[in-house]
């Protein structure tokens, strides 16, 4: 019997990272998690797998990768709030770009050759067409997106010079949670639509919809909601692709179907059987009217397809978790 592949997951105590760790363990991988718990939760990581460490600490990371005989890294650790990045760009370039450089340096020293990276649809800025193809220009409109473009640039050069192979997964709107409710989405502060709508239902405090006058069927923004477990599975497929000798590449991760904010509100109302209190506010600066992925490349090259593709299922899973917390 071959021994399980040894994977290091940065940011594995956070929302997407913890779901991916759970799926990796279920699929027989041996996982070590590095997280500084600045945003994540110790309870999200199975006992004995968490190393509370900042990825900016190159020396400690190098030693850990050597000790655990890491074969590949999945890199989620980052600061994630677009609005905050507009007020504090230095935090985003330090924690997302510079800390990723520290991780890459540690990988080099520990001779780890494969990385799956959490990129984002924010690398495309305000795209000129929809659906978005991976070949569209990278023109981020905020420091968060730019900090990820810069990591994709680092990866290109570490590939060309040090032969590190990587897959950058450009996620659209991650949402939903473990159907069994063991893990969920608990950002603080929360900026993502579905947990905010569920919170509005639970508290009765209206949620603000940013803009009702876009050129979309009902005037609200269109986004592509991807279930966190479908996202997690895309990471495992990318990992296997790299470990089997695949060349570096970039993939969108979305379903290819867009939903307006009003459609999300209706889905929440159906699932919870309650009204969502909301007010329509002004547009938020830098919000594109529609962000929908072309996921053709991910489907054809990595054989991915979503298991939880419809919005109602996503909302149901998120609602189960929200209820278990209240
Ligand atoms: N949530 C989304 O919809 C979305 C969309 C696109 C891209 N992403 C990307 O996915 C990744 C994960 O997002 P998430 O929603 O799970 O966020 P999250 O905040 O829940 O998880 C990030 C984790 O990284 C940890 N962390 C942050 N900086 C660290 C550091 N320097 N050293 C060690 N640990 C550190 C945090 O403690 C946290 O546990 C991020 O890279 C984010 O940019 C998320």
C-alpha cells in the first residue's frame, strides 16, 4: 500500500481552507495546516493537524515542510476584504504578496515543487464581457485583487526559474458549507451576500443591497455563486494534476451561471420561509454589474463539474449551519 500524499494547507482554519482540509482527509491525504488564527478558528481543524504559525516566518515554515515531508502546498492564507484593502493597501501587499513570497521561498528551501493558489475573480477588475475567460486581461481595480495578480506573477517566475509548478484558481463567489453542518462560513466582519441575508432574516435588521439600477434583468448585480465543496474539489483535482506532472496553469472556478442579488433574496426567502428585510442603497464603487465565470477550461482540462450547482442547495446548506449556531 502506498503512503498517503503529504499536503500542507495554509489558511486551513478559515472558511474555504477548512472545507478543503476536510475533503482532503476524506479522500485519504495526510494534511498539515498552517494558520496564524488571525481570522480562522482552531475548532475548524482536526486535532493534531494545526501548526499555529505565520506564513511570513520563512524559517519556521521551511523546517515544518522538511519535518512533515510536504509534497505539495495549497495556499489559502490571505487577507480577504476588498473594502479594507482600499483603506489599508499596505496590509494586503504585506499579508498577501510578501507573505506568499515567504511561502515560495520556504518551498524552494524545502524542495517542495507544487502549489495550488487561491486567486480570485478580482484579478479581472471590471471585465469587458461576460462570461469571463482566463485569457481576459488582468486589471485589478483594488489592492486586494492586485495583491493576487502579483502572486500570480511571482508564480510565473518561480516556475520559469525554479521549476515550481502551480495552478492558480480564480474563484468567483464562494458560498454554502458542509451539508452536514460541521463547518460553515464565519467571517468577522462578514461581507458576503448569503450569510448577510441569513443574518438579516435571523436578526430582523435590514441588509443593504448595493445598487438597484444596474443594466441587469432586475437592476441588481449578477454574481456566480460556487459551493465551497465544489471549490474544495477543484483544489484536489488541481493538486493531482500537478503531482502527475501537469504544467502550471490558471483556471476560473465558478458554475458559469449568474444570479442577481434579488434572486439570492428569493432563494433565502424560499429556504427559510421568512421575508428578508432589505433596503436598496447606492451602488458600491468598483462593483461590476456582472461577474460570471466561463468554467469550460476547468471542466475540460481537470474534469471538474459542480455537485451542488444550484443556488437553493447552497442557501439550504448555509441556512442549516446558521441555524445550528443560533
Ligand atoms: N471567500 C471567497 O468568496 C473568496 C473568493 C475569491 C478568493 N478567495 C480567497 O480564498 C482564500 C480563503 O478565503 P476564505 O474566505 O476562506 O478566508 P478566511 O479569512 O476564512 O481564511 C483565511 C485564513 O488564513 C489565515 N491567515 C491569514 N493570514 C495569514 C498568515 N499571514 N499566516 C497564516 N495564516 C494566515 C486566517 O487566520 C484564516 O484562517 C483567500 O486567499 C481569499 O483571498 C476567497
